[in-house]
């Protein structure tokens, strides 16, 4: 039998609401520690539906928002302000409601096209220190950010993605090394549709999520997603 490959800090929680609440708490703790030590908290956001509730909960917390700096792990190549963009979702449910300075919000400029956006975002990331926290999710096929199974590995820190199996086909994503260039990772996996991929990850399948996650990551899983992997509270 393959050795289980999930992070040592894997926590099974009752439901998606519990995952969101714990993620909100952990992000707040990481922010306080980073600001205390370095006077800035550099956070990379995940897209998709899973982190939405966490973002809503963060909007209702009291934080030293002026010290937060926000990045994104990936973006869909859609016009600025499009409702299906990851940055739009975060802005609507959270960022528009808190006083993070606009200059400290760094959306990926995908409206310029994937190649130009990837190059500009890569240059931006090269200017700063490692991220404090990278937030990741996982798709039903084991993808994370816009790194999909069977896609060729690219060395650039931020990559242009063409032919993604989920629409839109064109995207921009941080690569594996960039997602790991952080002090801490937090991974959220919710829903029964994720259970097969989570079980495959546990059995050492070379899924994009497995290639992205560091050994010291924290993984929060709800019961629905964890059932096939045999996770217990």
C-alpha cells in the first residue's frame, strides 16, 4: 500500500461552514504573526467557490487591513470586472468592504492577454519577498490554481495557460514553485465531488495539488470530501 501523502496537519471538519470558519481563524492568526514580525501580511488568494464563504467571514473581522497585501494564484482570461473572474468574486464578497489600500491589491491583468499578463505578474512577484500565506483549493480532477492534470510543466514563475479543460480555456497561473514560495500554505477541500481526487492524492497520485503543496501545509477537509480517503476527526 502506498504511504499516505496528505500533509501531516490534515483536519477533518463537519461541513463547509466549519472549514470556512477555521480557515478564517487561521488566516487571521497568520496575519497577526506576520504583521508583528515583518509589518506586512502577503496573502495569495484562491479562486473557485470553496473559499467564498471564508472571504465573507474575513470581511466581518477586525484586522490591521492597512498592512495586508493581496495576490492571486490564478485568473481566468476574461474582461476586467467580469463576474466569473476570481478577483471580482473576492472583491464583491470581501475586499470592497475592508480598507486595504488599493495599491496593495494585485489582481492579475489578464485583460491584456495571457502572455503579457503572465510576464507582468512574474515581474511583480520578483520584486517582493516570499508570500506569508498561500491559500489553495482543489478541483474534482485534482487541479489547483490553473494547473491541470496532463498539462506540460512550465518553468516561468507565472505561466500562460492555453487549452484548459474547464472554461475559459485561457488563464494565467502561478507555477508550482511560486505556489510553494511561501512561509505557510492553507488548503481547503469541500464537497463529495472532491472525494475521489482527495483519495488519489492520499495514495500518492501525481496530481497538481500534490505537486503544489508543501509538507508543512495545513489541509482542511469537510466530511463529504474526506469519506473516500477514510479521514477521521
